[in-house]
């Protein structure tokens, strides 16, 4: 595998389900990000991890819970979501976050999430 | 609020035409990136511009960073259907470290 991978690519879940999104980067980067992309809206930054430490939580509701066990893996745990949470969830990585190096980000293909 | 405004929001052209899309802000940026996102995929980095007035070329794509580092443009020569996608600009304002994204220009090139 190369670059940034995400699984699953598509997910349909009910509002009472619990599911997790997985992201893995094979670029040797130290920073990882979760973004939400809704139709006709700019990319919304959700969380940033730098060297496994969370450095940014962009006022994300607690029904989204990130986990970063190491610099290569990032999870987004989902529970009791709402239909308006349906979107494309993108993971990205960069060399580091918080300095100029975070500007060049490499994205995964995304998980298309539908909440019924 | 530091924003990156992209224009136009949507552009539909015929194959072979030229086009320019813009990315503007009232803030100064240490660098700007351009990404292209195809349907069902994540954004792919095309280029980073760093120096005011810088021009970079990537085959038929020409990127320019404004002299004051507040704006950037992307010019495509002889567009092809494969250029279809969402073009995003992004950058971190000088003095800040968080990258912000514009809303994008959605380009459709008809064969």
C-alpha cells in the first residue's frame, strides 16, 4: 500500500449504531487529520494529531471520537450520529502540524458515510 | 475571519478552451497549495507556491502567486475532459499555523 488509505470506502449506519472509520498513512508523516466534506461546503477540519497527540478539536460534537494509537494510524469512532452527519470523511497526513510543513497535506480517498 | 474565496464557483467549458480560476484573501499567506479532487476521491496536491509573484507550470496548468501573497490563480490551457474536478486552494495565513481551504471551483470540461 502507498499513500493514505481509508476503510471502509462506503458506510451506511443507523442513528443508534456504533462504527469506526480507519485511516493509515504509509508516508512516514507525523501529523494526521480528519476532515468532513459536505455537499457545497468547504472542507471542515475536525481533528489534528501531531506525533500522536491531539492538537486541534474544531468544536466537534462528542458523538465523533478520534483515536491515534501511533503516527501511522488514525481512527474516528462514531456513535449516535444524526442524518446531518452524512458526508465524505477525509483523512490526511503531513510531515508535521503547526509549522509550515503542515501546509502540504496528502489525502486518502475518503469514507462516504450515510446516516439513516 | 481569515477566508480564502474562490471564483468562479462553477465552470462548464468545451474541450480545448482556456480558463482561469482565482483564489483571493485579505490575509497574507506564507504559501498556498492547489489541489484537484475528482468525484468520490480525496483531494490531490498539485502544487505549492511560496514566493510572491512566483509562477509554476505543470504541463498545461500555470499557477501564479500574487506579489503580496494574498491571492493566487490557476490557468489551464486547452482544457481536456480529464481536467474535470473540484479545484481547491489552501494555505496557512502568516503568523498562523492552521491550514484553511477555499470552497473550491467545480470545473466540467465537455468533450
